[in-house]
C-alpha cells in the first residue's frame, strides 16, 4: 500500500524503487488522527461537541481515501489487479470483522453477522476502499478514453448520492460511505494517473479557508450551520413556509455538501501542502515510520480503549499514547511471520 516511484540510475540498468516520503508521513499523521479521533469520539459525552473530534473527522479519512486512489493511479486496473486487491483488503477485513463480531456481540446470529459484514461494517474503510476499487475497475472496463472515465465516474457519484438523498437502503451504511468517499478516491487516482499538479494559489487559498471553514463545522451535527443559515434567512424577512423549506433543504443537502465536499476538500489540500513543505524535517521520519502501520492502528487500537483514569481528559490522552505503543509492539511481533502478517494485514 506504499507509493513507490521508479527512478533510473544512469550508471546502472537496474531501476530502483524509492518511497514517497510525503505519502508515508501523511499516512502516519493520519493514522495518529484515526486513533485520537476514535478515542475522543468514544469518550466525549453524548450531545457535546469536541474540537478534537471535529478536527480529526473534518479531513482525515477523506485524505486517506484520496491517498489510496493516488497510490494505484499508475497501476493496470485489470482483473488480476482486482483479485490482488481482494486478497490485500477483503481477507483481512473478513478476519478482523469476524473477530470483532464475536468480541462485541453477546446475542450472536447469522443476520447480525450479515449486517456487520456487508451493511453496517465495523471496519467500513476497508470495505468502502474495495468497493471503490471495484467501481474503478468497472469504469475502466466500459471507458474508452479519459472523457468517458470522468463521465462514468460522475454518473456513479450521482447515483450513490441519489440513493442517499432518497433514503434508498438507509440501513446500507457502506453505500452511504461510498457516496461520500468515492469522489476523493477517484480524484486521487486521476491526479496520479495524469500527474496533475494543483496551482499553488489553490493551496494558499486552502491555508486560509480551511481554518475559517472550521468555524461552522460540527461533525455529525447540523445545528450550528443550520442556525447560521436560519439567522441569515430571518434577516431577509422571508415567508415562514419558504424559510422552513430552505432550512429543510439545507439540513438534507447543504450540511453534507459543506462538511463532505467543502471543509474536507480544503482540509485535504491544507495538509497535503503542509507535508510537502515539511518533508525534510526530522519529525517527518517518525510520521513516515508510523505510516507503515496505519492499517494496524485502524484495526487494533480500539481493543485497548478502557477507563484507566477518572479524569476524562487524562484518560483520553493516555489511551491515545498507550494504544499506539501497544499496536506497534504487536505489529512488530506479528511482522516476524511474513505469512501471518500478510493474512492479517494484507
């Protein structure tokens, strides 16, 4: 899952593959945010808003899925590639989903297991990532050129979002997540395939606009944004019926668009730019080391979440640190057995 760039030594006929340090470091940084976000989300009292949760969830999984698309941009997306992706993604997914199912549930049933695996997955990122691979494979199969690739990808994105807006299959959480994340996956793939470079002006805009956009951002809660829209509408002296309809549309459409496609996109550009600039700083070495274990952090960290201290903030900080350390220790032990490591972590 690590991006590799091929470089040629003029004095040697052998091509050497080297890591893209920025991608490794970004993955390590995002892996930390996955742990931090999960800890603070789990231990923040219901109804309260946590700035830590808002920060993590505003961009971290979006940038993860963008990088995942970016990493496969130069691959040949044929049936052999898709089978390889299945082995790398779905086999660990099924193993860990089954393990978590027996770990979490007391009243076990086939129906609950089916829901856990396919409809409301605990490790949704892996399932959604493979679904993104499948739809990219389908797009490549039916596309004849770049224009048709874009057209079919837009059609798939619209279809996914129509299902979500019309509440078709509300219990299918994996489709909802696919609707949200496939645009970022395809954008990463497309950017790498065509070696696109974003104008620096857009990154500078993101440096300013991302922090500003966070003022109205509240993960999973539209109340703050809707209240601001409501205040604006009140100042326009609109009829109650029209104002209420606008509020309903804002809650169903404007809020997810704002969170998923404005704030998230700005956050992705912000941190992509930042890590491009700090790639030579020593702390990046630490992040790039963690970048090799992001899947392990995603899969294992939650098993170490417990109440160790009465003070909530102290407990949250301790959990972030100890869970990362324990995951690294376990990963290093499992790493010694290459077959087991491949089965469990792709």
